[in-house]
């Protein structure tokens, strides 16, 4: 049984199994006896020597503090890979963003669907593992396995040609500073709920995002980054609406939307000159 706030033994066994190693395999790699490793995994050794902790931490590329304090089995493969690469931004530091997620029995990220009926509650439950685990999940083998995806509904006509009622499939953005201008994103906000816009990154300049609709009937606006809870980059969309010829008005709006985006990019370039 795991002690409160001490996941050392639990994490040691989890990481060994993740590498598909037997106790004999790991004991040999660490130059331990199998009996010693078993005692560490079961918690029989309550205070492992510091040199053993350092050796194990280095082997799994997980720092000791995280090894002790964080239940690694709840992170999912994407977070574990980031952790092994040295990304501690979600554990410590100013960019602390912990994503609640669901994973398969073999530790792969699932694609959760935020339906029309529950989207109003997402801004309150987005960080709650129990809320996220209550959402329907899908397996989409065509999506990259090393990234996190989710589905959100589209409301209104601000993002034509993506039709109202469709679901956009989006990729989680951990570091918002890497967002490129002109990227369509689902933005989870504190006060406006879920919005789907083309985003221009103004975080470095004035701590804001500039949000633009593809439909020129909707005016662009600025959103302070302090109002943002999550950002998800557009990948594709799914709809069950019947196919029909595009109307002249839809074609015009689509063309204007593309023109508006190009004009925005030109404005950005002028501002930087």
C-alpha cells in the first residue's frame, strides 16, 4: 500500500513494468540482488539509501522528488516521455499546467469527447480527473500516439466552413509560447467558455491572444492570457451532416475568411517592421 505523498515503491514497480523488465532484469541492470529490489518495490525498505535512490532515479530519468511525490501511473505515456526529457514545467515553475486525461490499460492516451450537453461544465471540470474520466472516449489510430487529443463541439457560424454541430479534433498545447500566428485553436476560457478561433500569439508583446473568426461577420478581439485555461491546436473535424453542394454565400464567406487571415498576417508583419 502506498504511503501518503510517498509513491517511491509504487513508482519503481510501475516504471519497471513500463520497460517490460522482470525483477531479475532490473536487479542485474542496477547491480542489486533480486531480494533487495523486491524489498524496494514492496515498500519493505522504508528509507532506501540515498545512493540507491540516485542510481534508480538516473536509470529511469526521473528526478527523486518526482519519484517520491507524484503517482507516475496517472500521467499517461505522453507526460512520462516529457518527464524523461527533463520537462518539469507541469510539476514546478511558472508554467504549471497539469492535464487531466484518460489512458488505456496499456498506458496509451485516449481521445475524450466533450459533447454539446456537457461543454458548459468543462471550464469547471477540465482539471478534475473524475470529470474527465466520465467523458466518452474514442480510439483513433490515425492520430500520433505521442500527442494528446480531444474532441470539442463547434457552435455558431464564426468558423465556416467547419459547420455548426461538427466536432473538431484538437491537439493539446503544453507551452503556449510556441504557438504560431494564424493557428486555429480551441481556447478554454474562464469567462467565455469554449471558443474556436484562429489565434495570433501576443503573449510576449502584451500578454494577450488575438482571436479571429474565419467568418468576417464576426469581429476579432483580444483575450488576456490570464483568462485562458487550456489551448488545443486544430487537427481535423468530424460531422454527421449530409453532404450538399456549397452555396454561393458559403463560398463567398469561405473566400473572405481566407482573405481576412492573410490580411491579419500582413498587419502582423507591418507591426514588426
